[in-house]
């Protein structure tokens, strides 16, 4: 350690230039680190949700992913609401607009909600163009535009990070013996933060949460190492007038204290790796690596910065607050047994209370729209096609649950046995009138020809669509009575009926 201290002090300019070069390279690497906002990637393989997502990815690859854009108008006149819905649907890159003038889900407390869908990803040029077009077109209106982008909801806001950094700097400025010391500390740990963030490239990707909080956590977790070395340097200066020798002695004497503190933090952070939720592994490795980077920076950069700024530190010296601790120590010693018992009771009580604490799995940011229109969460239940006979009963239980506002499933739509009247209502519910125009009288005739025995029992929509495509369109008598638009609709049915009638497991 003595040789290391001699090298760091005597070659401090070389070491500082070398570390700055490493910092610059790592700084260029930071934009190359992939930021993953999909928290499902960190689910345990044993998680039912993870297993279900894997099945969906394998079985439903052909499904197009649509992104949602929520647009809320305040104090929009009732006569303009449907016109705005039509105008929004005509915007470039907008696939569909959901709005119901009679529903409180879209009209509430003087606000009007439109749900736009697009096939383009969030933050893409096309999605940004949609938001820009809305903002420019309705500049005179009070409009709020929000998306369901997971990346934005999982990240920590810059204001929160700035507040944490400001509090840290205020404490350092108050407690340090020089006004310039906090600047040196911040530069030293800042170099370590840049190196840590750049070397995240070796991990392939890091989560949005890790990326947004790792820097400030690394800063506060390792700031005490700088304080320890600075205080030790002051002690050594009182013993020798040679500043360089004092720094060498400080490095040697503070090494065990700093490394033992860092090792404790390092091991504690690595324990996060064993979390079943793999975000712990992501966060634990990045923070543990950050502690090592801070340790390296403090032993290599800080000694040189202190020696180079020694005169400035002396000029900006101030009186540091002396907090009297003798009274606290006396009380702590005198009541050591009751205090130990008290903290034991608190520990046991806290253990039971934490089991009663509700756990929130939502990472949504504060939303102006959701404050007016509460968000409806979608839950997907997968089942094997071999269980299709029993899934109808489960679907009926879901429909009877007052907490469920809507249910869409094969047994309750395409696979539901319906009379002609019921099938008309179902078609109006799941398909716009212009896509499939069938009235009850026409369906009764189709039912009659489908069963051919004069009876008109129940029929599923899947059976009806296949019957239209295979029999009706090919029947000369019926074909002559079908208009071109209906024939076009049947052609669409022929193209997509395999996916409609035979869902994947």
C-alpha cells in the first residue's frame, strides 16, 4: 500500500489525465447502453405472468401491436365532440379513435376523452407527428395529451434527482471545513458515476429504473469515502509540513477504513442479485460496480485534486459545526439495556407490520387524464383449446363480477351460441355496422338454410362467417342478391377466417 500511495502522489498528474481519458471514453459509451423500459423482462421464470407472456409471444406473433394515445379536452362544447372525434380519426398515422358521446367513460366533469390508437411505436417520428398535429390543430383549446409509454412512467423525474442532489450539496456545504471541498468531492464521484454508467454497456441493457436512480444512489453511497480521506489528510497535515507526505500517510492509514466500508456496501448491494424479481440483479450489479468505480476514483483522483487545490481549500476555510455528542453518549450508555430492548421490540413489530403493508405493482406516473377518467386495466387469461368446453363457465363468472367492466373472449363472442336476434346485438357490439351489415330478418333466412331442417336453433358467429364464405357466396341464388360491398366483406372473411375461427392455444 505504501508503494501504491507513493505512485499516486508522485504521479498524480499522469494518473489524473489517465482517469479523465477513461472518463471521456465511458462518457461516449453511455448513449450506446440500451435502456429497457419493459419490466416484464425481469419477471421470474416461475412467474405465471412470465409464462403467460411467453405463450402469447409464441402463439400470437402475427398480431399487430397498437399503441394508445389519450387526448383530453377541457370544456369542449357538446356540439363539437363528435366532429372532433372524426377530425382526429383523419389525422395521419391514426388507426382508430374511440369515443362514445353517451358514456361517462368519455365525458365527465366537463372533460372529453378520446382514445387514439396507432401502429407506430412511442417516440417514433410518426407518433410524435400525431401529437404535434393535435397540438397545432387545437392550439386554442385546453388539451392534454398522454401515452401509455412504459419508459416515461418508470423513470425518476429530473426534478426529483435535482432535489436529492441539492440536499446532498447543502449538507456538505454546512458540514465541511471548506467551501471548496464539496466541489472536489462532487468532481471525484462524478468521474466514478460516468465510468460506471459507461461500463453498463457490458451488461447489454439496463432497466429504466436503474438508469435513472443509479447515479444519485452511487453518489450518496460513496460520498463518505471522500470525507474519510479528507479528514485523514487534515490529521496527517498536523503531523508533517510536507503536504505530499501527508497525503501518502493519509492514503495508507485510511485505506483499511475506506475499503472495509466499501466492502460492506458492495456485498449488501450484491444481495439484490438473489431477488426473484430480476430487477434486483440489474440494480444490484450496477450499484455494486458503482461502489468499485467510486473506490477507484477516490484512491486515484481525489488525492491529486486535494493537493492541487490545497491553497484554494485553505482560502475558503470556514468553521464547521460541532455537534455536541457527549450528552447523547451518556444517555445511550446509561439506558443501554432498555434501549436495546426497545429496538428489539421495534424490530419485531416492524417485521409484522411490513407483512401488512400493501404492495403496489403500478409504476405509472402522475396523470392528469387518469385523475378525471380512472384507468381501466386489462387482464389477459390464457387457456388451452382442449379446455374450451369448460371455459364458457369461467367466462360467465367473469361477466358476473362487478369489478369487471368488459369481457372479450372467444366463448363470449365468436364461439357463443346465439339466436338470430342475439347475434345481431353481438355483431353491433364487436363490429362497426359498415364492416358487417346484417339484420335479424336476413339472419333468420341464413339460419334456416344453414340447418336445412326448418328449425332455427342457436348459431355461433364463427359458424355464421364460415357459412357465408363457403355456402352463401358460392350459391348463385344468394350471390345475385348480395351487393358488391357484401361480397367484398365475404372476401375479407375468407382471408382471415382461419385466425378468427381457430384461435391459438
